[in-house]
C-alpha cells in the first residue's frame, strides 16, 4: 500500500525556484533588495527570504559571492546553448553593442532623444529606455545622482566562454553572466560586468535565441 504524498509544494527540478532565480538574477545585475521588491511588486521581507534561501542552497557566504556565482537556470536558452569550440585565443570581443547613460527623468529623456534628436525608440519598461543609434544601442536608466562615466557593453557570441576566458586572464568580474530580459520572441538578453584598471565598469552582452 503506497503512502500518501507529504503535504506542501512538490520539489522544484532546478537548484533554485523560479522566484529565487528572479531574485538572484536581479542581485547579480546589481539591484538592491528594495529595488527588487519595487520591481517585482513584493515585500522587502520576501526578497530577503529568497536571497537567504539562495545563499543557503548554493552554499555561498554573502551577496558578493552570489553576484559572482555562474549558475544558469534550467530551461533558459543559454542553458541549451552548445559551448563554443575553437582553438583561437578567446574571447574575441565583438563591437560595442550598447552604451548606458543615467538620466534624472527617464520620461523627459525619452521625449528629448526621440522627438528632438530623432533617434528610433526601441522600447521602454519601467525606468529603462532603449534607442537605436545605427546598430549601437543607447540604454537610458533613471538615477537621482547620475555618475560621470558611461558603461560600455561588448557584444560576445558565447558569454559563458568569454567570461571564463577573461577570468582566466585575471579579469575580476563583479557579476557572473545573468539573464536580464526575455523579449516577446523568446530571445534572451544576458550580461556580465567587470571593471577596468581604474575601477570603471565594463560589460559583456549577448543575445541568445530560443
């Protein structure tokens, strides 16, 4: 005679639950707990709970280690991507694909870049806006105190291979590759961040198609 299943939610097949993955990806992208709670429409305690669970499950000591943890969620396009096979020195950074600028009022900035400069507006969600500059993407994000430096993002074909190769050359990454957005057609945006010798941020970016 079989025993009845214990009550409660069945175990999730991945190392983290979907809610924990969303929180971890946001942490790896540099968002604070308060910003994550506001973005996801949940309580601050819920975010803290997900961060604590992720740290415990992964055996990591703190938030900094979580940002550098290179795990990839099952079912993402990147998890199904075959590793790049090459004997050439890797990675070869592609062209700069995106430049980020902070603005004080994203709605006013969108109107100015779109209507005054005439740049094609790609899309906006929340306080983030994107424009096309002849193939180079301009990324605007709202900030009360905009920093002086823009962030340069280099396109790479295989973000995990680029991350591993640069780390092998002594580059210290602030965050491991992490998914930041899924487009309507299923294409995933992945990024990872590191600093130059002067402490200024640089990024890797990749689009992974389903």
